[in-house]
C-alpha cells in the first residue's frame, strides 16, 4: 500500500488488539478458582469468580496480590489453596498467550519496510508488557515499548497521546 510510505511509525496497543487478553484473563481466573475449590476453598465457582473480578475492579486488573487479597477477604490466607490457584492460573495463561490470527504475518510485512518503526503503547506495567510480548512471540517486532511505568497513565489519556 502506497499510503504506508508516509508513516514513520505505527503504534499498537497490546491487550485485546494483538492478543486476546480478556479471554486469557477469564480462562486463567476460572482455572485458578476451580483449582482453589478443589484444594479446599469452601465456595461456589460462580460466586468466587464474581468476588474475584470485583476485587480486580477495586484494585487493578494487573494486581499481583489479587489471589492473596481474595483469600483473605473471603476465606483465610491458606498457602496450599493459594498455590493451587496460582499454578492453575499460570498453566492456563500460557495456553492463551497467542497473537490473533494475522498479527504475525502483518507485523512481518510492516517490519520489512525500511524506516518504519513499530511501537507498543500499553497501560500495563512494563514488565507485564514485555512478558506478554515474549510469551506471544512478538517481542522481536517492536522498536519502542511504552508501558505504565513510562507514562504513569491509564488509557484513555491525553498524556499517552502526547507521549509518542
């Protein structure tokens, strides 16, 4: 396409643009809840899912301590139950760190264009952005990565528009 010759850079969001983060999160949390119930959490699956996603809304979808907070609030901090949940979450998460169909061929074509830079702009913490890129096999395509640690802003934000 001749129109791409005018651009110097293309900026992508990562979550739910290049990878299906929503599906990844729901399936991983569901696996964690099932594993915790199997390990002894005295709660119904549907109720536990609802409570956990309420905590995500209250704290942050990226909260690394969310399972601890969930157990402390709705049961007690039980490391056996917690570890079953975290393990199931991680195993399931790996299955879903795949780019949408067509992403890799598109990025390969764009990367072949001289003088065209590719960037990621995400409101996830930088470590999580890099982890997702590496897990999905997309890290090699991007020249610039801007995450929450760089901008300190959540999207949508006028600052993130000016940052690039």
